[in-house]
């Protein structure tokens, strides 16, 4: 039979369409068979509800439980090692950086559990994963939120490549007490500063929408942990409603608004009700008033600790009180996985509350893409990329603070001129150590990968003769190294004395009654000063230290904090002037521990010239915002687009700032609000805007603050409602003041 070409074409089309119909039909049948929650194209909420509807009570309970995979290096949290984790476990602390280990656990979750729900792997990526950046309090002193966003994005990339999908960061506990070891982990004393760095960190970790390569952020420790009584850890935070709303809650609201996926509740009790089971903070404020869609995880074993805190009879009672208050995930105490099923069955815990917790957990997992691509894409994660190391160096440079720079001879001692300085004595117990530059929460950072201060100095001054003498240890009474230190200083053109804290003198469970360095270090500094040569003091620490006895021993002081993996290079580049110091303090330095609490935003006294301690000056040793530069800046007069305005009217204030020195430099312009009369008294000044910018020598830049009255001038009352009353306001900037009037 003759068949035309056309026939064959028609036949082919017929076959193709039949096949594709079959395929489509098969696909439809498959998709019709496949549950909706496995359909990546379906809306997240629909997938959540579909999956929830399929889960048993026991499966739901397991989603609310967190255990540990790998070796937990946090000596405060060494719990029982679970030999074989259940495939249905909801979340983990993943303590290794081996994606194969994490994927093996993920395969168990996806293939051994009945519904194939991925496990969420978290870790404390506080200031870096393997590339370690400066500690958070130091980052705040950089005033460079865009750079912090870059650093957290790089940390997220390293963490995700190693199998971590969730970080227990940023820590945004406002802290005004350097005795508290955890002051190292937050962004200092100011609510607005913590809010701005929280926003930057959340966006860095999560991107704009938990995009691939990002990690879920976790705002902690909710709330008021930084107000721990006496700066001690795990104790009461006695906080008035007014202070809760105007000081400790704002950074969390900023983080929620930035889209933070999770929150961690705090160990402390808030006026007697533990953060772990505080219905008012967890449900009334966070979930109902702020409509937070994510989940709240307890801190380590904190549900179990409700018994110790005298809030619960036993573990079942603790589990019930915590979840009924609004907690969603129990970290490591096993209160939930061992008791919730029974508590739901006997009606102590409503099933609706359990469902709400599981819904929140599943929502984060879907948004992270874990159902659709549960395994790490990179079997051999790459760390310490040049890009991340450069960000670490830049952030370290910008976070170090020049506290003193006296004239020696005819010029300020710093920067040192590599062409003139021939012999440098580097002295001190932290000069040639990497561990002390990492800080306590250093994740998978490795001390041997750190550029030490000595290595940085040797690299920056290659033509100088650099002699290193340890001189003594960080603690103890051994002075036998002092003579060598003094003699080396005598033979040098300049002595660089490097003193500081051990990495475990700050951080969790590391509160200190005295905030000065051990006497042996102060004695070493005094001995070297007697050598009669110019002295530069470099401090590495996780907290503001009492510098009152150390400051007089040096002509120049650089506070390096714990600057991370490229701290040595960063410091040396400041010493040589290749970089110009731009760090400014994000926390007040008291003269002594007895002056605590002290911070810039104190309310007016009823007698301005009275009431202070009689035996020390009223002012702190170094105030909030303080820091020197190798250049000078002059502020012109501020001008306002209007000085009288209504509450719905934005106004703009500008101010010219000139670099009047010989060196290019970065200046941070701080904009404060003063409301001299208010039905709830307000601090002398409150920071409401800051901007950092590089200004060339001799150049002038115009800085602008666009004021939205409700956002920038308002305070808050003890119910958390905005308080904006007509009347006089002032804007304080660069030592200048511009008076405004808010019309009724
Ligand atoms: C710790 C800390 C918390 C950390 C958690 C997991 O006890 O309080 O900040 O994220 O346990 O390591």
C-alpha cells in the first residue's frame, strides 16, 4: 500500500500526541497519587496543611523535638549522647561540618520516616562558620551594616555547604553590663543599634526569602536576657514593662519585620516568669501582636530547667507549661518527645496548640526548600574563600577602635612610618596566639588559621627588625619574663604591648565580677612603660574592660576586640596607616565594675549636678560613640526642610561634614533625638540614625536624616503603644543641635 509522506507525518504526530497524552496522563496519575505536600509547585501553606493532616500524634510530637548530631563542643551543654537518632526527629544541632554525615541523617529522615519529613539542622554560627569574623560587639563598632550583611551571607554560604540550614544567630540582647560574658555576642547597649545590625544579619543569613544557599536565622535570646541581674548568667531579668518595650523588645521586632524565620527563647525569667514558658512574651506579643509566622525554639535544656527555676513540678509539667505558653521546639531536654503525646491525649495540651507548633516548623522547612532538595549539593564544602577572608579582614579593620593616640615628639605616635621605624618590640601573652582572636563562639574556626598580631606586624613591617617577647601569661603571678620584655623594649624604637582575655573569659557562662585584666598583665604594661620608649597598647577582649590602670601605661591604644581569622593583618594595617581607624564604641566603657550599669541613654536626673558617686568622676572612661581617627572631621551647621511639622509629615535634616585632615578616612555620623518633655521621661538623647561614609582628605560630604515622626521621634509606652506627643524636639548631630516643633 502506497503511503504518502503526509501520511507518515500525520502518523508521527498522532503517535507523539498519544505518547505525550499517555505521559501526561501517567504524570497526572502520579501527581494525583503523590501527596500535595510533595508538590514543589504547590503553595507552602497548602503543603503544610496537607502534610499536617497526614501526620499521627507521635509524628507531630517528634517534629517539636531537637537532639544533637555529632560532638557538642559547648562545654556548658554536654548532654547525653543519643546513639541512634530517630528518623522522625524534627530538628538537630549539627555539630560537625561533614555534609556526608548530615546527608546520611537526612536520608534516614526522608526514607525511613513514614512521611519523609526532612530534619532541620541548626548550629551556632554566631560570627562565622569556618571563616571567623570579629565578634558581634566588635562588628557593631564598625557601624558598617552592609559589610555585616556581606559577612553573614558568606557565613551562611559556608554553613549551608557543610549541611547547616539554620543558625542560632543573630543574638540581639541589648546589654549594658560588661560583667555579663555574653555582652560579646550582641551589638551593644543601644536598642536601635541592635535593631539595625539584626536587620543586616537576618538579611545576610536568609537573603530576601530563605533562598538556596541561605540559612534560617534565629533571633535570640527572647527576651531581656541582657538585663540579667548583676551580669550573671541564667538568672532573673527584673525588667519593667516600660523598659521591656523601649529597650529589649525593639531589636526583636526589627528582626521579625526583616523576616527572621525562628526565635530562641531565653533562659532567664522575666520578672519571675521564665522566657521558655512566658505566655505574654511568646504568644501575646510575638505570635499574636506581631503575627510572627515562624517557630520558637527553647534554649539548651531550658524546658527541663523550668523545674530548677521553680516554675514546673516535673518534666511533664514543664512540657505542658512551655508549649501552652507558646514554645514550639524543645532543645535537648526531651520533655516534649517523652511527654507531649500523653499530655495531648489527657487534654492538658490542646491538639490545636501542638498542630500550631508543627505547622510553624513545617513552614520553615518548606520555605528553606528542604522537602524539595534535602541534601547538600556540595560533597566537599569550600571554606576560607579569598572573598570571605577579605571581608573578615575589612570588618576587623573597621571594628577596631583607636582609644588613644598621644603625640610623641612632634606628631601622634600612630600611624607608625614603616620607613622610619626600624626596631619593633612586640610584647605580651596574646601577641602570638590565634585562639584569643577567635572569641568563644567560634564555630569551626581553627586557631592555626588565624593571622596572629605578631604575624600581622611582621608582614606589615617587612623591613623592620621585629623582636617578640611574651613577657608573661594572661594570668598568674610569674614575673620572670618581665626583664626580657623591658630590655627588648629599651632596644626598640617602639613597643607594642598586646594584652587581653582568654577566649573563655567572655561568652556564655563567663560572667566576671571584675572587668579588669589580671594584675600580672597590668604589671607587665607598667614595667614596659618604664623602659622609656613609645608604647602602643593593643587589647583583645570579648567585653569592655576596665582600662583605668592600663590607659596611662601607653601613648596609643587600639581596642581590637576578638577580631577573627584576619585580626593580625587588620591590626597591622592600622598601625602602619595603610588603613585609617574608623571604629567607634557601640558600648560604654566604665571606669570600673562599680560604675555599672552605665550607658549613654540615661534619663535626666532630678538634680543635674548632684547624685553621682563621690569617689569617681561621673563620666565613663570612654563613652558610647567614641573612637579616634588619623584624620579630623568638622561638622557644619545642620539645616532642616522644616522646623515645624505635623506627625504625618516627613522632614529632612542635612549636615555637611568635612575631612579637615591630611588622610582619607571614614566617619560615622550619629543622629540623636531629644524629647525634653514627655509624659514618660526620655533619655537625654536616643540614637535614631547613623551613617558611615568614606570622606577624602579635604572633601566635604553632606549627610542626611529623613525623619518620619512616628518612626524616628516617637517613644513607646508600657503597653508597647507608640507615644508621640506634640511639642519641642531636638536633633543632635556632630555636637550641633537643631530645634524642631511637632504640631498638635
Ligand atoms: C546555648 C546558648 C545558645 C545556643 C544554644 C545552642 O546554651 O544559650 O545561645 O544557641 O545553647 O548551642
